[in-house]
C-alpha cells in the first residue's frame, strides 16, 4: 500500500517533470526568440515544484513505511532507487539549489558570448561561482574518497573517481600508440568526400529513413532540427530526437541522427508499466551513451552497415557521390586524426578529449587547478595529448556548454558509453553469430530486441556495473573497445 | 504588500497554466500519435495543480487582506478580477471538476468518431452526461435569471442570456431579409475562383507574410500547421497561431491566418507588466473574437485591403489567377450563401449559425430540449433559418467540437465578436479618417496601435460592455454590423 502510494507520488512528480522536458525541447526547437526569458520562468517554476514534491514529508514517510514492508525484488530495487534520489535532494539546502540555478542560467549566457568572442576572461567569474557552488554541493552530498565522487554519482550512480581514473589510464595507454601508428601509417582517409554538397532536403529524408530503419518508432516520437542535437524522452509514447543539417557535412546529420536514435530507442523501450519510477528510468548516463554510440559507431560506422546502405546513399546524392566507391566512403567516415573539437572527433581520439576534461574538472574541484589557469592547463594538455596548439579558447576550453551549465562529473559518462558499447557488442555478437550478416542485409530488429531484453527493459533495476556483469559476465574493461578499434583501424590503415 | 503577494501568487499560477498552454499547442501541432494518452495525464495534472493553487487558503487570505487595503483603481480592478475567478472556482466541488474533465475527455473522443460516422446515437450518452454535469455546474455557480447565465459568465464575464437573446433577435430580424435579398439578386459570386489550384508552399509563404504585415510579431510568436486552427498565447514573448493549407481552398489558410493573427496581435499586446493577473489578460472571448474578425473580415475582406494586396496574390498564383480581376476576386471572397458548416460560412449567414446553437444549448440546459431530440431540432431549424435540408449529422449537430468539450455558453461570443468588431471599426474610422487609405496602401500600423491603445492595453480593466461604451460612447448594438453588411452587399449584389 505504501509502496504503491510512493510509486504513485513519484509518477506524478515524473509527469510534472515531463512538462519541463517538453518546455526544454520546445526551447531548443521552436521557441520564438522573445519567449526566452519567460521560458526560464516556466522551467524554474516546474523545477521548484518537482523539488518540493520530492522533499516533502509525505515522500519521507512513504519511503520509511515502504522500506519496512515485505517487498518483491523489483519493488525493493524501486524503493532503493527512490531513496537514493530523495537522500541526495534533501541534503541540498534550498539556497544552494536556487544559487546553482541562477549561476548556471547566467553562466550559460555568459559562456555563449565568451565562446563567440574567444574571451575566457569574461566567463571566468561565472565559472568561478559555479565551481565554488559545485564544491559546496559535493560537501553537502558527502563523499568518502574524492569530492568528485559526489558529483559523478548524480550521472553515473555508484561510480567512483579512482576506479574511473584507473580504467581511463589503461585506455589512454593503449589509445595513444594506436593513434600515433595511424598518423604514421602514411594513409590519409579521403575526408573531403564528406564535405561535398549534400542537399539538406535529401539529408533530412535520409535521416528520417535510417532512424526508422534501425528501430526508432516515429509514431511515438519525432525528429526535429536544433543547434546542439539532443534526445528528450518526454514520456510514454513520446520521445523527441533532434539533429542539424549542413549541406557541406554529411556526417553531422547522418551520424548525429543515428546517435540520438540510439538514445531514443532506449527511451522508447523502457518498461512503461514502471514509468516515473527508477525501474522505468534509464540506468545511468554511461549506459545511455552506450546505446547512442552503439548505433552511431559500432553499427553506423561498420562495414556491414554500409554494405546494406551504400547504394541508397549513393543514389540519394548521385551527382555528389558518382565517383566514390563503398570502400572509399567507408574510409572517409572512419578518418582518424587529432582535432580540437570533441563532438567532431573520431572514435579513437574522442576518448582523449574526455580524459582531458575528466582530469581538469577534478583539479578544478579540489582547487589544484585555479579557474584562472584553466585555459593554460587546457592548452598544455592539448599539446601533450594531441600535439595540437590551441589557437583560441573557442576551439579550446570554451567549446563545451557543460561546465557553464553546472554539469561537472558528466563528461566521463561519454567514454563510459564507448566502453560499455564495445563490451556489449562483443556479447551481442557471441549471442547472435549472424549479427553482422543481419546488419549487412539492413536488418536491425534482432539487435534492437537484444538490447531491449538485456538493457532497456531493466531500467534502473541494476546499477551500470551490475548490468554489465550480468550481460557480459565481466566487469567493465577497456579491452573490448581497444580490441575493436585495433581491428578496425589495422585494416583501414594497414597497421 | 498583500496585493503584490496576491499578484505574485497569481503570476505563478499563470506560469504553471502556461505550461498547459504549451502542452496543448504541441498536442495539436507536433505530438506523436502514441503520446496522446500521456499528454492527457500531463494536462490533467497541471490543471489540478493550478486549481489547487487557486482555491488554496492562502489565496483566500491574500484576497481578503488586499480587499481591505487602500488600492489604486487599477489595483482594485485587478483584485476584483481575481476575486471573480476565485469565487467561481471554490463554488465548484472537486468531484464535479474531475467528473467534467473525464466526461469531456471521453466526450471529445466519442464525438470525433461519431462525427466521422455520422452516428449521433453513439455520441448521445456522452453528451447527456456532459449536459447533466453542466447543469450541475450552473447550479453550483449560481444564477438569478437563467442557468445559462452561469455558464456564459465564464467566457463573457457579466453577459446575461436575456440581453444577448434580445440583441440576437434584432440582428436576426434584419439579417434574414438581407440574406434573402442577396439570394434573390440573381447575382452569384464567382466562388470557383477560390477552389482552383493554390500550391501549398506558396500559400504558406503568403500566410506568413500577411500575418507579419498586419502586425503579428514573428520574433515573439510562430505560425504552425494544425487540423482545427487556434491561437494560443503561451506567455510574454510567446504567442502561437496556427492554420491549415488545402491546395483547393484559398480562403481557408489566408483568412484563417488573418483570423488567428487578430487573436495573436491581441495576446502579443496585452500589458506584459500585468502578466498573470486580470489586467494582463484578455477582456472576454467576445472582445477576443472582435480582434480576429476585425482583421479577417473588416480588414481582410475589404476593398482597400485587396487594393493593396491583389497584385502580390495574383503574382504569387500567376497561372491560377491570370484571368481574374481584382473585382472578381473581391466578389469571390465575399460570396454569401446559406451553407451547412459554420466555420465556412460568410459574414452574414455566420451569425445565424451562432443563433441556432445559442438557442439550442439554452434549451438543452433547461431540459426543454432532450439530448435525444437534438438532431431533429437542429435539422428543423436549419430548414427554417437556412432553407437547407441536413443530409447527415456530420453536416449538422455533430459538426462542432464545443459541446463534447463541455463548452456550453461559448458560441454566442463568436457573434459578439462580429458585433464588437463592427462597432469598433465605426469608431476607428471616425478617429482616423485616413484609415481606409492607409489600408489601401498596405499600412496597418495605425489601426493596430489604435486597437492596442483602446483595447489590448486594458486587459480586463473594464468589462466588455464598459470597454465598448468607453471606446464608442454607446452600448453594444446590432446596428453597426448591419449597416456594414448592408453597405458591402448592396454594392456587391445590387440590392
């Protein structure tokens, strides 16, 4: 009784929060310019009402009572998940929540201007305030080993900084020589192919088509245009993904759409009967990202995938691609080279971008790195890790929105996503020996069903680590990703 | 102090309600099919939270305290407006509110099917429930003369059934012979011109253009596509209007857009400093409709307007309109003839459609007309008033969504809009002798400013009746509309 009342209450909170999801989606797709300020008021109000609903005495009472009753395993997992969110929320003083909301709202505006003008100095005081508040947040939430743990936990429940650092160190150690070998191979991918003319309307049709092909349910979702693509699971039967079209950048919309489609398929296949409770919610950001990366890269940048889809793409852009072969196209979309911008990075160097940020934000949080010294530290690491000299902060420490939005502890989930995706794909191939040939014939349903059965359907029933062990029999490791990258690139670059 | 706290509280409620506005807009423009059920949950939750916020003890306390303090005229008007809404809300038992929400949600679904299948019998039990509940609502709200007063008051504050009936009787008495004279004139408008081929993309561009021309601020609003067009003022800087495009129906999108543009201009020019309180809210539905009708008909179907815009329209649809003159086009868009469908009716017969509904819904409410007898009563009146035999209920009593949505007492505001628009235009022409020549040269700013100064800027400071007297020096009358229609049609039909 208290369990079902607790779930009912949480469902209501999720329904209210879903209104904010729609407000957010609209803000980034259709909102008229002059509606921006009021949209902020709407979002702030809904966020406050959700927070009040969560930390109300009724929630605490229902939680305690439910914890004292006999529950099934699923019910217990659900109650534990609610407890986790509740405990975190009540630890945060309301003044801190409000201060963070204001600081990140102001911070994002300041960041946008600063990025545009390559002017870190103008952003510095805003970032200082945000880092100070995040430090307070970490203290309020509490931690044993590292203040970063307290922030990481919000995005990747149960993850520990020290363990991630170990994992990422191993990854970096193997990635760096692989990237060096590619650079020294003397083989250069025909990147220019992707920068030819791809009429936007044809790109749009292709994106919508491929999204549905791999399993996004358009009758329960939409694909719209935005500046910084995202996926928003509004609620049962309603998941919105977004992309952007640039006539001179084939990869941007195509792989961007596949990426968001992966997130969207996860959201669309969460168990609807648990909507609004942990068992109906995605496991972690790392697992979420594993789904987007899996469709974008492990499927979308694979040979079998292009075996199935090359002809259609070539016909769609007939005059643009008449002189290109399937192999050359495959080489172009798997171009590896160090670059400044994370979101444009290839499958190998991408993870170095993450490691750089992961280490810098730890140092910012502990105070080992002063905010004023961020650009210097960033540029120094870019030189060391990528052998690149950052010409301006817009291509450096000002490129990402995350810190201005208070998202500290978020970046590592991107590389976790790559690692999980690689490890899941090893198992998927073992479970379905015909998987590659399925994909080569444009059949994705079996893989999608496998993902739903093994991942989507569990919501937060297991932690990300537990889920990984359940599916693959092993804890998360850097090896599957490295094995995958080495195999792929040794063939492409003859290394 | 209590006044500003009260306003703050109401602004918050309005901000929450504005989330429902966006949910509603999205439901009718972009929502994926499978998201429908959950959208209902979201809307129901927000409606409940708004209702709870309104009827909470805090509102009552702040209201009483504010009423006991010294207030400016504007403040007093604001407090009175809040009192009105509060008093109505607390009179409604929560069970009745919930029952109505359920009955109208089920009712609209049933209506849609019934309309599609011309099957009144399947809709009858739903309508019966709704009428029963509306009767309860009228009783709960209370009334002196007629239960219909209690419902009418929600849409047209202060309006009385008996006064509307008198006004509409006078209107009908003069409309009927005018329409008869037009029918007997022997002149038939070249309606087929409007049913030629008008490519949708050109219509879209034209609609967006004319909407901005007359004064809709696209940086503070949008024009999207929907099935049943509407305008939704989300909040400051954000007003959404909608239209629909049909290649074989020029008038639908063009005049539909002008209509919603009129609503949109009203919403966009309400005083933003009063947002969320009565002084920042549209006066009444009748006044709202006066703004849409004014731009759609009094401007959009006028000779000066087409003097300014004919060439552009002819060029836009060059192959379609090459053989058409400005005069013939003007005649086509002012075709008068009795027809089955209200929303497609001309400026004269439209009001008979309203009078028919106004009388029938009064009779349904008092019980003088049984729900089961509605189709018969409808068809009988159509015969008498329009000399038309209704072939099926989809063209008859099932054509409008209103009753299935619980909107009883809403229809008369449409004709009130026509009457107010006519009376306002007489005054506008008196105040601005060059108005017609302004419009003839495509200049609408002066009229828009006049409307904002005289109407929009006041919000609910004055009742609709007071506003009319303030602006025109006279109470609302059927004469200005009749004078306008007679002048226009005597020229067109030589009567």
